[in-house]
């Protein structure tokens, strides 16, 4: 099914099930520990051996020699696999560095061997006996040093320019020109990357933890140089991803290689201490923001430049995207530069690009408000725009007006296009009212509560609302149960529940009559979970399959599908009414289809908008920062389930606090690795850091977005949060910190 006309009235609008704040249907399993993660699938491979991955001990160089003898003789050892005996390997399209390194080493903790033994302890002990002699070569490990040689990455990240920024900025009445830095960050999800791999002849099955089943399957097949249809990937429960599980990682590849060598199933969990350097991370950025305005607050010139680094053939952080969208301004430019670094691979982490970009832009806006003597909320309202003010992707050189734009990723040039829905001002106004923004004292450092200096800060938020093709199969079985099958994943987001709600609404049955099966490459290929596209896309796929199933049901009943309505377990057409169960009893019916998004999504710019408000206390003597309360107001299309959506947003807000105050991978710039590669030294917020969060969703449906009129919201929740914290700290203390995380030494 093609989504090519704006969604009109359809069964979803009833809102009997969709839009209700129902509990997660997998909630009991999760809360009781009976939703098995990949590593816990004892049922599928009771005889599994254990693999332990050895990571490279240098940041760049080569292996001179490996001595495996002692390890091979160690108790319980079954096999050891290295690049030398793994056979020919390809590389998945989405992997930058090789997942199995050697003899060349691309980055620290790149996997170089897996030791397989009867028990976990034996594998670990034997791995410690492997002797590797390295030859270290110099690497590029410092973004600040690599900044000058950084290149324009091209494609979506190409530079944009509208009007005459330099001239307009030079003549602006009020200016801000500041540089901000954000550090490397780690996803630090609870469940590590983990896989059980089993071969049956030439057929491979991996039970793993992955956000994108079809990407993982495709890239595993490509890496092993085998046909995709010989690989099955199963990932029904995922204990957090945040982008770290978008791609095939070493656990899955090494488990497959190990199982082949050991001739029996092998299970591997990446040890926590390997994760930050072996897998991916959010790259550090350096960002320069310049804004020029008239005395009345009207922005006349705005520029955002961002530098980040990655391994050769890698990609930059897209930190400038929101600056093309949020505020008006006739003269503008954005530029993205990529430095080649030999640190571990950079890649997506929750709201990649916008999360870091807002950290700079939204402090700069606060600085502009201060320079103008204007309220920060009013400044943002003053500069609202109902059309895209900049090119949304890079400006195509032969197509400056963006006529040839390809909308597949929402990253095409289309300056001047209207937004499908933009309730940014409403978010700002409602947030200010509910938070008590009028109590803010503009002059910093004026409010005391005992030893605490108290401050309020806010920020605007934008995140795209992309959609991608997503398929599903929905069956009505002979008992009258509705069974939804799609390879969509639930990474803690609530996918099971919203997909169940979609099917229940479409077929007029209660949610308890729907059974949802996810995360298996045997099921139709979905959008997967990433980029805030999962909820909107995968529910649209289930919608399409339900339309097909409704047709099959109507046909069996002998009525026109267009005239049939599905209500209270009945199918009705005119005066004719039959129980769904009765029709089902004649034998199972199946509907399968994919939703594809095409031309329609090019006609308008789809995005989600929000406003974040934060109150902090800063200890007047130690500069310890405590967040006291937070509010997010989100405009993100139809909210499919306010309970799961709220959980997404408060989780994102929590991550935003982490980014503001504590999260930082410390780079050893001589040896080239992240030093604090465990959860003891990579700090994330705990419950005591997050005392009070509120989330308000604006009433919104967006008929241009999907048939359900829905958008994603999970990643919107982090955009702007860290800047709101930084701005609150400034309001509390008068200290403007532009280098994250804002630790107390930077305030004192
Ligand atoms: Mo998201 S960072 O695309 O999982």
C-alpha cells in the first residue's frame, strides 16, 4: 500500500484503543524477568559453548604475532578463531571498521580473537593466556587537532547557504559568536550486545539483541559471504539500544564464526569493559554558532558549523540539522566537517545530530536573549517560521531551489516548503505557563534557597519525523485471535503495545484478543527501531496489513470491504452483522502488506517540535548541580499511547541530563582509546538525579505523516534538554559554560 493521499477519516480515529494509555502488553514479562534476552535463550541451545572476545590492546597498528598455544591447552577450550583462520570475510554495508581485526588494527578493542570453551569461566581464563605482540603506529586521536584538516562530507551533510550570511552578520545590531564542545558519549544500555549462534548445515540462526533485524541479517550474510536467506536473525526483546544496536556488531559475527569452528552453538555477551571501544559511540563535536539580530530580537543572520571525527570512510555527526529548521532568518549558512580519527567508530546515538546540535544552538539562543535583554521564550516565538527557512539537506549545486529533492530520508533540499504541522509556539507558550516561567528572575544569581542558587532555563526542540517502508502480516486464526507478525523490534519503547493497539482498533477487537510477535527475520520486513521512525512506520505497516485482512474477512462474509465496519468483535455491513469469531471459525485468514511512503512526504516538511523547561539548584559553595524539576511539551502528531510515549520522553530527558552534567568518554589522546570504559567510571544519571519530570503532549494529528497521523517522539525528548540545563545553570549562577558536561569544576 502506498501512502499517497493525506489520511482522511479511518478506523484509527475512533481512538477506542489507539491513543489510550494502556499498559505495555509485554510489561509483566519485562517486570518479572520472563522476557528472555538473547543471552538467556537456554531453550534454543542448551548445549551452547561460551565465547570470550579478545579486543586489541592498541589504538592503531598491527599484530606482529599471536601465541595461542597456552590458551589452546587450557581446560575446556574447544576452539579459537582469529582473522587468520576465520576464512574469507566481507564487510556489512553499515560497518565502518572490520568487526574482526588483524593483522591491521583500526581501533582499540577491535575484536581480534574469540576463545570458545565449555564454560564461561574457562573461556575467560583461556583468553588471558593468549599472547599478542603488537606494533603500535601513530594515530589521530584528537578532534581539536584534526579540525583544520577536516573535510566536507558531502551528500546529506553538504553545506547550505541562503542569502548573504557574512554581510548580514557583520551589520547585525546584536551578535552572538560562540564555540561549544560536546564530548564522546557511550550508549551505556543495560543489556550488553549478546548473541547465541547455531548452525544447522549451511543455515545460520542468531538470537541476538539488535534494533534492525533486516539490516543485521543482511550485513551478517554479507560479512560471512553467504546468501541472506540462509541467515535467520531473532531479536524479540532488547534491553536498550539508543542506536548502539542499529548495526551488526562483533558479538553476532564472532558467535557465528565460533559456532562454526566449535561445531556447536556458541553464546557470547560483549563484556561491559569492551563495549565503549569495541562498538560505536556518539562522537565529540566542536560547534561554532553565530547569530545576528535586530534590537527587537528578529534574527537576520544565523550560522552553525560543526566538526566531528570518525574512522576513514566514516560519517560526521549531523549537528547542524535543527538550525536549518527552528528559526527564521533571511541570511544563513550551515557547514559540517569531518576529521579522520583513529578512535573507535562513531555512529548514531539517540537523536544523532540534533541531540548535540541543540546543545550548542539552544545555549546560543539563550546568549542572544541575554544580549538583547529579552525573554528567551519570547525570542524564540519572535523568530518562529511556518516554512522551512534553509535547505533541509545539503544544497544541491545544480539545484539550489531543491526542485530535485529526494525525500526518502527527509534530508532533501526544500527551503520554503511548509511544515505539515508546526506547533512550536504552542509548545513554548504552554510550557512557560505550566512551568511558572514568569517567576524567573532574568538577572542571574538572584534566587537563593538556603545554600542553593536556583535558576530556570529553557530550550526549543526539533527532530525530524521520517518514515520508512514497513511490512507486517496479520492473521485472524480459527479461534478468533488476531496475530500480528513483523520483524519490528521493541527496544523498550512499547512497540508490542502500539502495534497491538493498531490491530485491535482496525479489527474492532479488544487489545487482549491481539497477540503480537516481533523481532524475527522470518516475519515481514519492518522499519525497525531507529531515528524516531519506528513507531510511525511500523504502525503504518500493521495498518496496511489490517486493511488487507479486513478485505479478506469482508470477502468471506460476502460484503463490500468498503462498506464493512469492524466494531465490538462484529463485522457490520448495512443491516448485516456477523461475529468475527464466527467468520474465523471457517479457517484462518491472513492479510500481509507493506506501507510505502512516497511523493506525499515530499510535499511538506514533517517534523516534531517541543519545548523543555528545567529548574536547577547550584550549591553556592561547591557548585554541585542538582536538577530540581523538568517539563517537556511535545507536538508530535497523534500520540499512539500516552503512557509508552511518556516513558520514551522521560527516558530521553534523563539522557539529556546525563549529557548536560556527567556523561563523557575520556579520550587518551596519546594511545587512542576511551579510558572510562565501564559503568563505574562512565557516569549516567541515577534515580536520585532525576527528582521530578512532567511531559505534556499537545493534541495533534498530522494527516500528512502516516495513515495513523502519527510521528515519532522518543528522540524529540532529548533534543534541547542539555541546553535547558545549561541555561538554568547560567540563570542560577551567571556562569556560562560552553563545554559539556557541565561538571562543577567548570562552574567554580
Ligand atoms: Mo537511533 S540513535 O537511530 O537508534
